[in-house]
C-alpha cells in the first residue's frame, strides 16, 4: 500500500514537514498518488510493548477454558491493534504454578505463536518468564529458546520463600495444586524441594546464562535492592524489569542496564504492591520504558498522562523509541524516512486511536478517520 497523509501533527518525526508518506511498507519523503487530509489528527510511532501478559484472558476467557490458542492469539492481535501496539512481547510463564503457566503449556504456546506470528503485519515476539528455581529444567530452557526463536528471557522468583522457610503452607496452595494436577500435599512438597535447592540454583545458574549465549536478551524481575540487581548484572543480565525500589533502579542505571516499569503503575499513581512508583523513577530519569504489564490500553494512557509534565515526545519515547532500542529493533520507534511504517493515528480532540498501521497496512481503523480513508 502506497499513500500520503497531509496536515497531521507528526510526533517523533524528522524532516517530513507536514506530509507523511508510505511506500511499500516503509516511511518515505515522496508524496504518493493516494493522498488524504488528516487535519485534526496526530501521527505517532506505533507502540512497542516490552512485556505484556494481557493475552492470557484471550487464551482462556474462563479458567480451564483453553480450547484454541491460535484463535486466542487472533483476538489478542485485535486488542493490540485497537490499543496502538504494533510490536508486542508476549510474556509467557514457565513456572511451577502449572496450568497456563506450566512447562507443557509454555511449549505449546511458543509453538503456536511461531506459526501464527507471520500471518499478521504486527510483530508478535515471545518472552520466556522462567522461574529461576526450576533447576531441573535448565537444559530444556537452553533448547527451547533457539527452537522457538525466543529473543528475550526474564528470570522470575515467585516462590513463597518466607512461608516455606517458616514451615507454613503458602497461600493459594490448593488452587495452584489443582492447576498443576497435583494434590495439595504433593504441591507443597514440590515447593519445599525448590526452596531448599538454593545452593544448587546458585551453582548452576551461571552455566545456564552462559549456555543461553549473547544472542538473547536477559532480564531480572522484581529486584528489591541494589545488591540484588548487582548480583544479576554480574551474571550478565542487562534489563531490570519492574524494580521494587528506587535503589534497585539506580543500581541498574549505574551499570548501564535498562529499567522497564509497568504503565498501569503510572495510571494508578503507584504500585498496587506498594513498591516504588513509576512516575518517581521517570522524574528521576531512572525509567527507560513503560510496558503494558497486564493492561494493553495502559501505555497510551500513561504517555498522555505524563505529557503535561515531560512533554509528549519524551513520554511517547517511553513506549516507542526506547523499547525499540532495548529490543535492538532499529527499523522502528520513530517516524523517520526509511523506517518501517508502524504508526498510529490519534484524534487530537479525544486522544483516541482511530487507526493503527503495521508495515503500512491497517490493523485497526474506526471513526472519522475510517470515513476519510474509505469514502474519499
């Protein structure tokens, strides 16, 4: 599709004046035969989501109702497009929790995503959220990443260590056991086994990281202190996801690591778990990118909420240019000539998205914009 849009405000663009042209899926500076007046609209770079698990509700709209992962991904793509997301990292657990977060489902998900992703113009990338204490699965993780082209792995530790160390039954044990197809006693025993394997984990984790190689991005999740992030950084981790304290974020920046926070944290005015607020880190230049986390509309809404304080270009960079840089995707994130035509069209009055385009193709179109493009 080749076309030009005129008279729109262009955000994060360079040398395009007031005409925005697309030729063969790429932004260009040559006005095309098909030209449309977009007075009253802004054109912004497509949103790049570094970490989102909102797709889970499409895969299983009710608990245990997983029927067709591919159709769930199709619904996910539609929601992503409606929220201006043109590149999405789908964060899939590989966890002792079982069910949709268990190893078997993760493998099935990655296989289905690998087959589905080329069928849509948006970019859908997998992220492997690996529970660090699952030491018996280290070899499988090394094999899984290249097999399913997984570019990004983040280490989690959601074990209830405090309760396990005190000999108590962790909360939600019965529900987790049910998902994992274990009895509550067997599940509790498995969690204790993982908890007590700290020495084994610390011994073999460096080998796992070395085996993964330098072709995959590695992150750590929910770092609670400067010391904790320093430990991960010394192992070769370069991304600090959702740090719980300012000191952890400061340590990450001192080491040249990227800090990713959740956009819902901005909208709520703070963390729902009473951790450090994303706005505070942004004000102190300690946050590089905002991810959707669990709510796909959050990135756009957070950027517009931040714009009066830091400017729209700086706010939008948190969800476009900066995530592109972190992922090593040099072909997107800004509206420069030669870049991939991933962009959104926003109504200036309502700040609502009326068009999303990936590789120049429309993935979402509505409102007055749809009328202008289809009826002119």
